[in-house]
């Protein structure tokens, strides 16, 4: 259940594009065609699915304060968290280079259509953001970090796929000249972000009910105790009479 909750939260509620507006450069530049958007979105899913768990391992066993205790008690006081950015970016750059080699080998057409934006995944803030959010939210296990990486990648994929499909159709619409291009794209992105905000009630609504239930039970118990006290007082009054 924890994996399912984290997955849906990372896809819909904490969507990289619509909630935190990360990865907007590639989102805007490579969303003119659905086919190109699908290719880049799949690459982002793969990179996030690999780098987030790898960076979780780096954070847990190398970077955190006391993480090096497995090397010996004398290393327990070491804190290498200041190297987080460098290590995370190195892991991301390695995975992006691997993706670039694979895409160039098996799909030259997609490689040419993505152009410079494929190697630029290495500096895509959504990729680094996934690892940093994993670290700041203290995701407790490797399995949950994998779930979070895949969910974040799918969320970014859905965002770029949706805007690409809309931009293909909007070419044939009567858009005012002042809003053509990036103008209408930003407006549509804002409207979709508002729509994705509605998914926040998927998880918060249940939490509010759970918090309200003990309060209701406590109030009922208080009222019951008050009624019992009144009955005792009435019985004592009748006895005295």
C-alpha cells in the first residue's frame, strides 16, 4: 500500500512539471511533436528509475552523517553530505551518457529528432530534483526510492505527452497572434497544473477523516460521562429526599 500511495503521489500530486515546475526547458522545447515527446519522456523515466535508487544508496552508505560506519567505528563521525550535489550529478551524467549511446545505436531517427536535448537530460533539473526530493523527504528504503523514481518519471512523461498532443492540435486553432507559440503553451500548462492540483484530495481527504474520527469519539465519550454524572446527582437527590 505504501508503494501504491507513493507512486500515485509522485505521478499526480507532486508532479515534476505541474507541481514544482522542474524540467521546463525540455518540456517546452521538445513538446512540438508527440513522437519526439514520447522518446524523451521514456528516456527521462529510465534515467529517474536508475539514478534515484543509485543516489539513495550513495546517500545511505556514503554521504549521510555516520553512513560510513560500515567501514569501522572510527568512520562513524564522518559527514560527506557536502558532496551530495557532485555525486548525484556524476551518477546522472553517467546514466544519461548510457541512454544517449543506446538511443543512437537502436533509434538514429529519434536520436536526430531529440538533438541537443538528449544529452541535456544530464542538466535537466527534474532529474536532479528527483534525487534531492528523495533525500529531503527521507525515503526509508531502496524499493520506495525506485517507486518514487519511476513515478516521478511517469509524471513528467504524462506532462510532456499531454502538452505535445495539445500543441499538435492547436496548430489548426484560431489562436490570437499575440499568444501563438510559447504564450498559449504557458497558459495551457497553467490550466493543466490547476487540474492536477485537484488530485491532492486523493490522499489528504483520508488523512483529515482519520484525524477527525478520534475527536468525534472523544466528544461522544465526554457527553456520555456528563450524562452519567447527571444521573448520579439525580439519584443522590432522590435518596436524600
